[in-house]
C-alpha cells in the first residue's frame, strides 16, 4: 500500500496535464522512497513509462548495455549495440517516435549520479536529448532522480551549462514525518501505540525502506534485535554503506556525522573542525552536503551578535547507530538495553530531536503556522553565576517580540511538575529575561509523550501543553 507523498504526487499530476514537455529533478537520501513514488505515479496515470537506473561503480559500457536492454524490453524490439551515450539516446528517440499512443511518455532516469561517472559524458548527452528532442515535443516528462543530493543540486538544479534554467519542477523528498510513519505502520498491520510509533522513529527515523523492514508479527523490540543486532540484520551495517553510497570521499562525511551524533546541542564549524582535525575550509563542503542530504540541521545561538551557526545531527538512525549499534556485541538484547537508565536518558534527548524535526507541525498546533519564525539554541554561562540553557527556542520574526520556549519531556506516564522542577523552569525564564533585558514576551510550551498533570504548579509556569498524539495527527 502506497501512503503519503500527496504534495509530490500533486506536482507530478499537474505536470502530466500540461500541454508541453517537462523536466523534473527529484532528490533525497537513499531509501526514502523516491523511486517508489515515481513508479506509483506512472502506474496510476495514463502515461507510457520507461525507467533507466544507474549502477554504482561500473563501467560506462556496462551502463550503456543496461540502458539498451531496457529499451529492448520496453519497446519489444532488438536495437543496435553502441558504445557512447549520444548513440544510445538516438536509439531511445527512434523508439519513442514509433509509439502510437498520444499519452505522455515518462523517461525516468534513476540514480543519475552513478550514470554520470568520470568522462562518461552522460549528463552532456542527457542535456542534448532534452534540449534538441524533448523540448520540440509536448508529450515528454523527463524525470531525473538521485540519492546524492549534493550532486543533484550542483550538477542538475544549479547547472551552469546546457541544463541551466531548463528544469520544470524540483521535488525534494524528505523522510516521513511521525504522522506518515504511523500511517505506514498501520497500513502494514502494525497496530502500534503512539509511543511505540515514536520509539520506532527514534531507531529508524521516517525512512520508508527502514520501516518496510519491520515485521508486524514481531514486537518492536524483537524487530530492533533482528534488524540491528544480529549479524545478518538488514540494518546492522547500513550506516557505513549509507555514506559510501552517497558521497565521494565519504570517510570525511562519516567522521563528521559520528562527531555530530555525540552531542545533542551541536557544534559550530570551528569547534567541529578542531575536534575532528579537519581544516575549517575543508570541512565546509561536507557540512553543506550533509545538510543538503537531510542528515543535519543548521540553527543559530540566539542573542550572539555574530549569530553563529550551530550544526546539529538530526538524522534519527545516525543517532541510534552511534549510540547503540556501533561497537555492540552481536545478538545484544534490546529488551534489556531499553530498560536501562542510559536508554531512558538518551530517549529524552531523542524525543527532543524529533520535536526539532517537527517544528512545522508544532507551529500549526500553536496557531502560528503562518508566522515567520526562527528556531534557536540558547545558553548562558558566567563564572560565579547560575547558568542555564534552552534547547528549543522559537523566535517570532514578525516584529512582535514573541518568544516560545519549548520544554520536551518523554515519559511512559503523565508528566508531573513538582515544586523543584517548577522553580527550575522559572529560573530558566528569569535568566533569559535578565540576559535579554526583558525585551521579549515569553510563552512556555510543554511537549510531553502523555500529557502534563494540571496540578498547583502547572498554571504557574506553563502557558500551553502539547501531547505526542497531537503531533502524530498533524501532517507536515
């Protein structure tokens, strides 16, 4: 059962209705569901569809042979063997010309970065195919797709050569949010509670293929054991393979991601460069590539005059791998691990990270979905004085001077604010007000897994409380 992706499918359907040819670029991390979405669109619309998929680290001649075989299978006729991409695209054109159907013809080029190997001239010939053939017709939809987001953006979307300005649509494919993840689990027969859905998200994020690996005949703990801790587990070695498949010189990206996954509050570029012993200039490109690919986020430390950029790992599976899978003994028992105090502390930070990832849903629930905002990290430390930190601060940038301070708490039961915690929250607000000279209108938002008890302390500090179920029922 295919779920979600309504926004992406709407774009493709509108393109199908146009009276002209279209050129679409789709990018997103590996196994997020790009190929499945294109196939679903083609199978459910009145289009002719041919697909070509690049192979990783194979020769140009091997790629061309596969390309020609696909033409033979789809058009059911023998084609000549050729040795360059120009002739291969000529053969594709000739076969399209023979089609009698008046419906749109979708040419889907998947894993484009693998096809465009060094000295292959694939991208140049693809550009020529579009510019000299497709644009003269009104019935071609050329879709190119790739997991290496940095390549797609640099070489296709921001191309300064023959593809410059040629794209009709750009579709970034992100991970599922919590709502879509729950929908996918339910569609497969996994009747998980809301908390179990979030526990699933903490381990695997919203990556469609990872969720598809889950067996609904097993409990979540049994699934994590089988997928992540057995030597034959599909996820045990996924992390290493993930980076090598997405990036050239992936060792640098791997090293940076490991370091970012070790500290929830994040690092500045300078701090990170010093820590991993990479020059500040050399670290800039891999950081941008990780950001473009959806593994990390960028925010600023509120109040600093320089507004330094803070880089944070936001990819759930990367956090999970580096904390629990990396260095683990084969057949580790997740049932035991998940009951430890270490896991409870980690899950609190993991829940906070998920809240960061769902900031748009949180804004909708707060009624500020249309308000321009920036999300920040803020801390205060001074010798001899009490310090504090705010891990999620939403600044309304519409001139209102409104600030939302977000507190995230992940508990099995209802969260109870006692006197000590209330005083801690009040102190946090007081220090923030003092350091910002009382310029802002403060609102404290509590986000919890199972609600907050409305006791005598609740009304003293909390303005709005949201529950996990609220976020699960709001789409992105």
